[in-house]
DNA sequence: GTACGTGCAAAGGTTTTGCATTACA
DNA sequence: TGTAATGCAAAACCTTTGCACGTAC
C-alpha cells in the first residue's frame, strides 16, 4: 500500500479497500472481480464506484487497462514494462518479466513514435494442460 | 478472393460481399465497419449476419479476432504470424511483419505450452504526430 | 429437399452517465 | 465548508440469441 499513499486522490475507505486489493495483485482482475472483493467489506459498494476509481488510477498511471480478454477489461497494478502469458483455456493471465527491450525494425521506429510495447503469448497453462484435450 | 473459394461454407451473396471486403484488407475493421461496407450493396443486410459470418471465418481460421481495441473487437484477414502497431490517438492498427520468432525465456516455455505470440507496440502514427500534442 | 443462412427483434453483459446524498480534506 | 466521491438507477454500447422465412447446394 505504500506506493498508493501519495498519489493525490481523495482516499475514502472504499478506495483504500480497492487499493488494498490491487496492491501486489497479479491476477489481472476485472472491475467485477474488484467489486466482489470490496463488497465483502462494504456491502453497499457500487460497481460504478469501482469503475470510477479504476478510471482515476488509470489516468494517474497507477494501473494499466488490459485489452487482452475479449469479454471484459482487466486491470494490472504492475505498471512497469512486462509481458503476458494468456491461457487459452482458463483465460488466466500471467506476468512474464521483460527480459530486454523489444527490438522493432528501423523503418517502423522512424515512422511511428513508439511509446511502449509488449508481447502477448497465448497457450495453455500447466493446470489446463493436464485436464484439457487441445 | 481466391483464398476464400474453397473454405467449405455456404457462399451466399452477403457472405461473398463480406469476403470481398475482407480479402487483402489491412484496416482491421470492426463488425460495424464490415456492416457499413456490405450494406451499400445489400441494404437489408443485418449486423447479426456479419457477426455470424465472422464467427464462422474465425472458427475456420480465416480471420483473427483482435482484442486490441478496448471498445470493440476488430478482425484481421491476415492470419500469418505478424505484429501490430497501434496509434494511441486515432486507434489505427498497422501491420508489422514478423521479423523472427519471438524468443521467450526457457522456464516460460517449459511451463506454458505456447501456441502463438505477437508484439503490440503503442505509439503515434505519422499523421497524428503532426497534429496532436502528446 | 434439407440443412443452413438471413434478418428482425429482443436479450445479455459490460461500461458509462446523471443525480441526489454523503464525506473527505 | 466546499469540492469531490458514493450509490442507485437508467442508459449506452457491443455482441449474442431465438425464431420465422428464404436460399445454396
């Protein structure tokens, strides 16, 4: 939670609970996932509040909005450059540390101004490999 | 259109129009984009038919469903392994030929069974660079 | 002729918006 | 105290589904 202490947003109990859930979370939760967790402590919690808080965090660069899951947006509190492994069966998203910067062709760099880039690798996670017939 | 000739699906006039639009198309259109184009020739065209046809093509491996755009799915008739440049301003998606296979860390390959992987590079396209203050 | 595609309408799921109430700073 | 967050409901989107009718093969 240290990292969220001075991010310049009003810290309500609901927001603290959201930040508590997100800090160090590597599960890449959806808004609904966040809502489910925070609802335990705040039964009157609203999904709209979750979305609103996530929007603020995204704007402040404290979370990334992932567009990997075709069904819903997912959020990642790990904002340093890294890559993702996605299980085609259970949709689990696993972090893959960035080994080195991705090299892009020279003519690409000259045309586009690249801000960030990452790798998405799709496959089957250890748990699903055992049970699923691909 | 050659490539779609023998893909084993009933070829209705509507579907031929969709295939005509997709073949060689590098704009990564959404279902709505496809619908807009095909509607010109078939005013009674239904969005549901577009979605249904895209689902069949996806199943047959003739198009890829891209989850890059947070607002809607987009489709790519180029199914060979390649990467994407995404303009953060106009959301244009540009193909980037795959130079070599992406190397992943050894321990990742041992755990996950990787099926495919690609790079997503975000930045500003030449047109937007000129007009937008980043 | 039959299985399958089409088109319309309705429903489903996620995300956004409006607004009155509440609470942080 | 004033500005901003919360919570509820409704709306906005994209996408899917059900069903009667029509058509490719």
